[in-house]
C-alpha cells in the first residue's frame, strides 16, 4: 500500500496534521475520498455502498456523519471534533458527490453522538473539490 501514490499522499497528510496516529486512522486511509478542510479537520466521503458501510463501522464517538436526504449518495465522515463551518463544507462535498442537483440547496442529515440535525447546503463547486482533495 505504501507504493500506492494516493495512499502515500493520504498517509503523509495524516502524519503532518495529527500527532498521535491509531490503527483506525490507518484503516480510514483505505476508504473513500479524503479532503483536507483545514489544519485540524478532514472529511472522508464514501464512493460506493461498501465504503459507506465501512465508514459507519469505523465511526467513533465524537465523529460527525453526514448523509444527503431524499437523494442517493455517499456518507461523509469527519473524524473527531469539527466546527460548524467545517461541517457545512463537508455537507456541501457530500451533496456534490450525491445524485442531488448541484444548483439548489439540499437537505443533509448530520449525526453526532446519537443526536441528529438537519442542514441545508448547495453542492460545492468542482474547483473547491479539486482544491480540497488529498
């Protein structure tokens, strides 16, 4: 796996932004699309059903899970704590990779520690996706 360019890039990103690395962190590197939102926050978005299920399996207390409502699409996982602005960016990324239209605000469901909240966001732009992807 270390010879895989995308895995190596994700591993480098993880080591440069996180002090203590756990097995789950390495397992998460193998799943989905990874986006760096800021120095302390990254989001992982599943690419297909199996990856969505794996993200849910790897989710821990304190993580944020985002799902698009009313349209098929990915699961987004924000490991650890995150701010409201980061959650909104993650929701827009999740919406971008769903089957929802890209030109109108879409409802997403945020889950954290057993609590749910509805968010409304448009899909992020393709340029933003490219700028944030690891």
